[in-house]
């Protein structure tokens, strides 16, 4: 079987952007691959975190992976910080990554504008750690949203460069970016992507928002001044709502457009909310059950970290030998 690796940061809430752009695709693909789904807590500390909150968010994200449908017996679900090989490989790869490449990362450029007070080196080398995550496990496929595409290209470049110098070592990973859902837009500024760090909570929907909150946020979603339901570039708000509808119902855009023909924005919003609530309610229910079973979660955490570590060690040993670390 081929290998899938992907991860999410346990920072703040998980949005329906994270869900439709990544998590839901993981659930769709997981049967056909050997999968590792990581809670990337080491990435999270590139911005200042409250330690109590970070620990809680990490555990909740792990529970959410399972609640969304990833069986922890079939998939390696674990915390990045529990597998020190990530950090070890990251250092080696940083010696094969050029500053010019990191300077070109658009996410770094955006973040560095926002975080003047804590412009740390981790924020800068973050894409190298992400490359290490992926390359540690001979990953073939990385299912992510559109905003991670550039990071993935860097991981491919680093892998190819290393292979070019030392001979075949890393598998060069392919991105998996679905056509629909790869960029769920902000509900308030639909030309921007939905982001959990948005100051306005009406701009995003958390996977754990109560149905009444979901309904309220969809109702407030920015649309446009004519009243025609169409799927065009200019109608970013409507297009985003149709995407959310299609993704919740697993139908195509054409099917949705036919369904909404002749209907108004009020009705569209009503039905988008219904569909999204129907999709998220079972996940929310399972999430609560899983989180309350402490022994179950603790067992998974320990067992999976050990398994991931054992797998990572195989690749890392080869890499260390190639670069000339003493044996
Ligand atoms: P993160 O935690 O920001 O986001 C997790 C996943 O959600 C996707 N995503 C979106 N998809 C569609 N629409 C949106 N509005 C939206 N917002 C976020 C992201 O593309 C991502 O797939 N660096 C990564 C985490 C990471 C990783 C990895 C991913 C670390 N190591 C190795 C894959 C492989 C990140 O910060 O994602």
C-alpha cells in the first residue's frame, strides 16, 4: 500500500475549512493507503501559546480526527512532539534548504507582517519541519488544502536535492488537493480564505460550533446585491456557500445549481445551514464520547507514538549514515 501523511496544528479552533480542505479527504482516502495523521504541536509553538490551552487543544484535535471517522487502529494518529525523529530530520534537512527558498514562502511573508513582536526563527524554518514530517515516512501522497501547496513543493525540492547528492533516499511526495473545498472562503470577506485566526468569529465556522451558532453565522454570511444564485468568480460569497452545501451533501456543483434554480438567497442560506449541521452533528456527538474516555485516548497516544517512531527510525538511520554521522 502507498503511504499518506498529513497533519493539522492544534492551535485554537478547527474550522470547516480545515475539515473540507483536509480532514474529510483523509477519511475518504484512508482505506486505500497506509496513513499517518499527525497533530503537529511542534509547529504550533512558532506562535506564543498558553501551555495549558495547547495541551488541551492537542488532545481535542486527536479526538476530532477519530470522531471524523479515522480509526486509530487502522491509521497512525499521534502527536508530533512524541516522535523526536521529526526534530532530528528537520535539522538535517535545514542544511539542505536555501534561505532564498524560505524567503519565497508566501505564508512566512504574510505571517511575518502580522507578528512583528515574535518574528522567531521557528516561523522561518517551519516549512523545513513540515518537509521532515512528510519525508520521514516515505510518504507518497499528502492531502492538504490549497494554502499548503507551496510548502509541499519545497518538500519535494528538498527530497530531490538530497537524492541527487546521496542517491535514492527519500520518496518524493505528491500533493493531493481536491478540486472542491481546497479553499473554503471567509464568510465575511469571501475573497479571502477562511482562517481560524480571523479576529471576527463570524468569518469562520468551527467544527464544534453549536447548530444555532452555525445557523447564525451562515445567515450573516456576506453575499452580493443581486439575487441570482450562480457559480461565478464575481459571486465569491454565493460560490462559497454552494461549495459548503455540495461538500456537506457529497453532490456536484451542477446538482446543487439545479436544486437551487429559481430560489432566493434566504432559502439558500437556510439549506446550507441544514446540510452543514447534518454533516457536523454526528462528529460533534462522537467527539464528546471519545474525549470523555480518558483511558481509550491515552492508550492510542502511547501505542501510536511508538509505532510512528519505529517507522521513522528506519528512514532516519539511512539519512544519518549518508550524511556521515559517526556510527
Ligand atoms: P493548518 O493546521 O493551518 O491547516 C490544516 C489543513 O487545513 C487546510 N486548510 C484549508 N483548506 C481549505 N480551506 C481553508 N480555508 C483552509 N484552511 C486550512 C490546510 O491546507 C491544511 O491541509 N503546515 C500545516 C500543517 C502541517 C502539515 C505537515 C500538513 C505540518 N506538517 C505535513 C501536511 C503534511 C498547517 O499549518 O496546516
